[in-house]
C-alpha cells in the first residue's frame, strides 16, 4: 500500500508514518514544518524509508507536484489551538477547512481513499455543558440520576451518562470555537465528497490524543505537557471548572494507529461514516487527578496556580462513547492511563536534552485546557 500523510511531521502524522513504514508500506509525508518540534522528526524519516515532501495543504500546487499514485491519504494536518482562532479565524479555516478540501480534491482526481482526523470540538460547548453534572472531590461527573429524571423529550440523543457522547450527538449550537467550526466544515466536506463523488472517506472525531513523540504546549497536548512540566519542575496553570476539575478521556497513540489501520482495511465497507474515538470512561481523568498522578510517578510536585474563569468554548466534561467503533470496526482502546503515562514519562526521559532546549528557556506557567 502507498500512503500519503498530510501533516506528517506532526505528532499524529509522524507516529502513523513510523507505524505503517515498519509494516512495509510505502509512506510519503507532507508537512510545512510550521509547528515547533516537527522538524525533529525529519532525521528519523529516511532510515525508516519514509519520503518527506515539504508542502502546505493550503496550496493546491503542492499536491499537484506529488508524483506517483496513492492508495490512501491520512489527513493529520491541522492548526489545533482552541484559543488563537478567535484572534485570527481565517488561519484556522484556511488550514483546517480549505486545506482538507484540497486533500479531498487530490483524492478525487487520483482515485484514492481519505481518512480524516477530526475532533470532538465539532460538538457545541453549549450543548455538552448543558448535560446534567455534579461536582466530586477531584472531578466533575455527569449526573446519571438527574439525567434519568428528565422527561424523555428533554433528553438529547447521542448521550449516555454511563458511556459518554456518541456520533449521534448534535453538532448544532454555539461555542464550538473557531477551531471546532473549521473542523466541522471539513468533517461535512468529507461526507459530501463520499456521497457526491464516491471518494472513500472516513471521519474520526478524536478525543484527547497523546503519547510518545508529542510536544505538548499550552494550547494543545496537555497530557504530555503534564509529564514534561513535572520532569523539569515547571509550573502549571489550571484554567476554569473549579480549579481543574474538567474531565477528558485520553487516547494513546498506539491505539490511534491501530484504529486507522483497521479503517484502511475496511474502507470500502465504511465509506462516509463517522466514528467517535477516545479512551472512554476507563481512560477519563481530570486535570486535578492527572496532577496527582504525576506527583506520585515523579515523587515531587510542581507549582500550580488556578484561574477561575473557563476558556471560551471549553467543555466541563467530554468522554467518548466508543461503542460504534467496537461494533463496526472491532476496535477498542488497549492502553490505559497508567501504562500510557509510563510510556510518556519514559519518552520524556529519553529525549530530555531536546525537550530542555524547547521548554526550559521560559520558566513560566503554561495555561492548559
């Protein structure tokens, strides 16, 4: 199989490239190298037999210059910040929406499939945050009793407090953030190209992705940033939701690679379908709980400050209902939080020098979702 990975020097793209190259597939990655840290993957590509093309998904000419045929494109290119899009919305839209349309056009004209890495941010914070919840000592949690007590007509579809949010949850409403807006537009474009032009597309609305090879920062990659901050003794800042009680489910990169591999194998049977993919209830944690876990694993704490007001379009709780993926793809996440963070910590220690150069120049708090 010949594969093109856009955004292929970023965290998800590069790890996918290594995963498939080691399984003897021919992999080409295209990346504009804008995100800091992505350039560190370049020396690793050639020994793995991975072809690197310097290109930008926003430029149709960069796609036109790609030679040969491809069986599948995995679009892992994105401007991922929830925050900066409000200052420059066109940056998110040109990267995440129009760039994806260029990839779809390439897939249409070259006759290949496309796997799209979308996000849970396609769901409205207004709708998600309206789900009944209660506060516990270390986290917010959905209130199953309050949900059960609601009249049937007041219960939104696609939600179960015991499982989380499924693909049937509405994407209507406000508070997506510009990032979420750009992704839902791209998400719908994939579905339309599948229906109108027969392009074999699959859409993955991922939860929080993390794992070895990620360069966490204030605006994206908080789970990796938690480990890096504790390793170097850097301060953390918890924003909103009663001092860091917001909850996310974590999906580790090995499980991401496995599910995309399965989708490529099955692509002709799942054309145009949407999958919510995340760690699920077993891999859900709050920022407070993640901080305590890091303290135990590193044997020390770091300075923590708290800001009361949550960020615009932030979610109090988001946990993925993976049941469709289990039923249709035969996939479920295998890497738990404890093992996943152990892998992250080992990677941080192995790459200490490079990470020190990136993170220790500025000894300041870094805000996280």
